[in-house]
């Protein structure tokens, strides 16, 4: 049951909790969904933490590309921990309630990490652009200081944008009905449940999104247009394959992330498309963090070699 306060705003009852409906419309699949999402969560955490360990421990991975990959794995680890534990708890216990403060906090971290990921993906694409299109100047342009500035800028912009929006959202009061037909607290459902005073946060969100999202996307797109153009001009097939292999993993992650998130926010918010929206939301919130370590470990020679070396060292230490 949703706890109700006695106070009323404009004849609407103020609420203190939301109910995240999630996948409650298919009760017969709750156990199966719990097991599937539990396996995904464990695999995501293990895979991304392993990549962070490899990037830190292996000297051969102390390069700009893997520096950004380590940051991306850190984002994905936090990203999954913000969303999946709440979903797993609701699937296991059937309790889908979440307090307003926890809901706002979940959205804050979701927005911060999603924004950071956009900029880190852009930084990685810029790194690949310099490596393929400007190889002679790569070491000068993409030095340690540049990497730190790009990574720090990604986190800082995401922090400023998310904190500004959340400060306004925390001032809102929310009225019933308290049901949110989603599996996590997203911006649009929260604004729709606000009693009043949403004009400012709606405008601010539009401005921040208009400034913050197109820039990393266009930078990523422009980088890959230049990369593909350069690769096509390479005369030998072997050279083309070698050049493309250096960015294929990142291109796969970018396509999966931007492809699904674009579909989610372009689809109209109607009753008939809401379930489809949730399915695509699963792709960019749940499957993309899992895909990151899988794609980079399975398709990346350096990561596989680093993993073999770490495994061999552990076996020697244990005397196997």
C-alpha cells in the first residue's frame, strides 16, 4: 500500500512512496526474470571489475584507450548497482514500493552515470580518431594530461548537470496515483507525478539535454566518419582489417548504447508502446553494462593476453 499524507495540494493527495510496476504484469515470469537478471548482474559486476583490475595491473594496458575503458567499466559497475538490486528485490519479494527520496536518489545517480558514459564514449572515439587518422601526432595530442582532462571533464559535466536538475526536483511534492509503469525512476514519470511547479525543471532538463547529449553524440559520429573514411583509403586489405580491429569493439558498444537509448526516448509514451519502451530500456540499462566487458574481452587481443597473464600468475602463486 502507498502511504498517504493527510495534507492535500490543490485537492490532490500528497504521497510519500511510489510503486514501480516493473514487470508485474507477467507474474508467472517473476522467478524466471529474477534468475535471469541475477545472472546478468553478477556477470556484469565480475566482468567490469575484472577489466578495471586488468587495466590497473597490466603495464601493457596503460594506454589512453584502456584508461578510458577502465573509467567506462567503473561507470558500468556503478550503473548496474543503482538499478538492478532494486529490481531483483521487487522480483523476489513482490514489494515494488520505493520511497520518494530513494527514487530521486536513484534517478540522480542514473542520470549522472548515463551522462558520464556518453562523454566517455565520445572521448574513446576521439582517441581512436587520433590513433587512426593522426598517428604521427597521436602521442603528443593524447598524452596523460589530455586523458585526465577528458575523463575528469566527463565526470564533472555529468555531476554539474545532474546535481542542478536534482536540486530542483528535490523541491517538488508528488501527488497520486503513485504508480510508475517502469522498473526504475526515470525523469518523465517523476515529473508527471509532481503536484505542480514542474515548468522550471522541465525547461532546465530540456536545456541541459540539448546542450549535453548532442555534443558527445556528434563528436562520436564525426570521429567514426573520419575513421571509416581513412580506413577505406588504406590500399591493402590487411591494413584495413588491422585498422578497423582497433575500433570495432568500441563501435559495437557505441551502436548498442545509442541505438537503444534513441529508440526509448523517440517512442511516444503511450499505453500500447510502454511495454516495448521497457524492453528497450532493459537493453541500455542492463545489457549494455554486461556487453561492455564481454565485447572488450572476447574481441580484444590485449585484454585476453592480460587476462591470461594474470591467470598464470595466480596459478603459480597457488602452486597449481
